[in-house]
C-alpha cells in the first residue's frame, strides 16, 4: 500500500522559521560548524591552515575574503573534470551560470544537492507567508518562464542557469507541487529554445485557462512588462487562434511546441469574442490582468533593485491586484525570503534565513575619494549577521554549502529592521554598477532617481521612458555622463532639452555637483534612441547565451560591455547636452 503524501503545512513552516530566527547567532555558528566540518579536508580550506577548527574567529583569521576571480581557478578545475575535494567534500553536481548582463561575462558557480535543498527551504518559507496573506488553494499559474540553454563542460558537468538546475533536479517537481500551482503552459513551451514562440504560447495558454488562473508570475518584472507589451501587439492574433482553434503558423513553428499547444486548442468563438470585448474596453491597458484573469489573486515577480523601474507599468497592467516581491537570491545561493508579502515593492524587505549559509556583512560608509567606480564606499571589518545596525549599508559576504568561502557578493543592502534576531534587508544595488569619472559616485539607484525625476516632465506630453541605461564617458576631457532613453513616442526638442537639464540636476552627489560647477565633469548628454533599441540589446544578450529568465538590463553599462555600447551608439536619433550648469 502506497504511503499517503503528507500535505504541506504553511503554519508548521512559519513556526520553524520563528524558531530559527529567535537566536540567529547560535544558528549561524552551527551553520558554519557544519560547513567547515563537512569540508575541512578540501584543498581550499586545507591550504588556509584551519586545521579542523570550525569556530567563527578561527575561520575569519585563516580564510580571507574572496571574489569570484579568487575562486575561478578552483571552479574551472571542477568544471574540467577534477573530482578530488577541491572546494567541497561532496560532489559538485552541476555548474550554475550567472546572467552575464553586468560585465558582459558569465560566471561559473558550483551547484550541489545541498544548495538545492536550501533553495527549496527558502521557497517554502516565503510561500507559507505569501499563502497566509493571499490564500490560493487550487487553479493554475500564468507563468512567463523560459528554460535556458545548457551545455556540458569538459569534465562532463551540465552548465546552465541556477533556476534550470532547480528544474532539472528530480525532487524539484515533487516538492513544488506543494507550493506552486501548475503552469498553464505545457513543458514544451517552457523549454523551447525560441523565446518569442514561448512568450506567444504562454499568452495563448493563459487565455485558454483564464478562469483557472490564480497567480501571474515571472522571474523578473522586466519579463512581465515585456509579456504584456507583446500582448498589446498580438491580442488580435491570439483571438483569431482561439476562434478558429488553430495555432498561428507564422508565430509558432517549432514542431514540439505546436503539437503540445495545438492539443489544448479547439474552436471557441465565444471565448475569442469575450477576450476581444474586454481588450476593447480597456483604457491604455489599465487593469488588463484582472480584466482577462478575473480570479487572479496577485502578481509575483522580482520588482526590487533595477527592476523597480517597471513597478509603475506593472501597476497599470495589474490594476488593483497586489504586486508581491520575490525572494532575494543569486546564482551563488539564496539570501532572504519575503515574509511580509503585503508590503508594496518599494517597501519590500528580505529576511535572512540563518541556516542557509554563513553570512558576514562589510560595513560601507560614503567615501570622499578614490577614482574607481568601486570606491564609492570605504569599508570596515566584516560583522556577523546579528551585529548589523538598522539604517546602515553593507556588502553581503556568503559562505555556502556549495564551496564558496567568505565570498563577496558585490551586493549592497540596507538593514531595514529585524525579524526576531535576524535582519531584514533592502536591496540597494550592485557595488560595481556606478557612474564615476573622478570624485563623483553615483549608484544604480541614483541613476534611477535622476531618470524618474526628469521623466516627470513627460506625462504632460503623453510620453514615458520605456527603457534607459547610462554610461560614464571618459575618452574625452572632461568626461561626462551619457543617459540613453527609449521613449514610447516622438518628443519635441524643447521637451527633451528640459529633460536633459533635469537629468543633470538630478545627480545630487556632492562630488558630481562640485565637479560640474568647476567643469571637472562636462555637461550630461541625453541620447534618445530609436524604438526597439533595447530589444536589440536583449537579443544581443540572448545570442551570447544569456537566459531570458535571468536577463537584467544593466542600468550603468560597463566599459567592457562593448557590444551593448555599439548597439546604443548606433541607434541614437537625437542628442542633447545639458545647460543646467551654464
């Protein structure tokens, strides 16, 4: 007789979370002890002279802070087939790939079964709190998710994105049955190598199961906005497919995808007419999600950090539906769960689970000097998880069960408060993503603030910024900032000149302002791009193997990202220079 499957209990998961966070310091010490006890005999730790010690003081004294460059030679050996205990005693089962959208180069990161289990631990915790706030018991999820390409390394390991490594795990589907509604789309749609065909089919399948949809999801807010921008263009074709019961032969050509989706289709003129009527009744597509998916409870995605730019547009599509921020994680591992899902994205925080890794935090203070983009902060000695202070900024350092030791994430976070004794973090941005020419220091968030401020001029002209990025131009003297805008329509030159001036004034960093006044930095340059430029940037990344699920448009383009800079330079239709400091 088969054993009955034990039902998921959100309240039990929450109770366990409460227990873990009561004394987070003790849990952290035990977590580090386990990591070092399991992996003390590895080449990396043996070479650091720990000699079997597992306490935090010895660990810090012997093991230096590390970047990916420090660990890359070890990871490369594992990828090439070295099966000795290089970084971990237990085998590395696959390689996770970062998106590569920050510096134009994808990083290799170790992935193993322990990391999988801990990721699921975070997912289950956040789901328990989310389902308490927004109960969902049955139905389907409209998910805009896309499988990623994978390849086999020289040593025979599968290399793909962290999310695809989850999907590939045998336990994943069984565990996700407890905490995730089934996707409207067949697996063939998710795993299709053609993103455009997958997106079209996701929209179609979502309409076919419209009454059953309870949640709308994509990994990043950008993907959701792109999905509904696409819907604005193709809804008539989708209605035609539904009316005739025949999948568009031009939109979808992949045989496996056509077969899987065609099996769901049958002529349904009534549904086609209903969709068309609802679309025609919308004003500027406001509330399209609740209009077409009336039983949806919330929209779920990463809408913090660089994704906060999309919140305004997502609110338009979502109408009154809540936007729920996803958890805080990276290709290196998970960090925190959103245990307050009712908060709006602008206020979202992520509570660190003290048993998923050993965490340290480098205190960051505003720096007055330094010429590099990474000199935005001065650093103090790292502090433990429970020693951080509310309101202060830190860089996250992780020691994981997958072989990363005192690994600098490069993420800047602000401590927003505490849940019991573990901190609640607000993601600020990436350290390396800064605009800097000499003493000026502007973060990704500063760029967003400047763009948002200047964009307030546009609604009166029925215009909006579709996408943006920036670049510090230092090949001329003096150097200056370039901000690239793609707008939804043409704007007159007077409006754009005003926007350019306002952008320049929007950078309030003292180093920038003083440098502008003394002509140490030249006038800001606004380049208006032709429509579709950022789609070209997206396809550039996809052509290099970047996964759609992980795509994040860099808000500050690195000088090493020559391919993106060429696209931006080649698609400028108007150029303005600021008069703000004349």
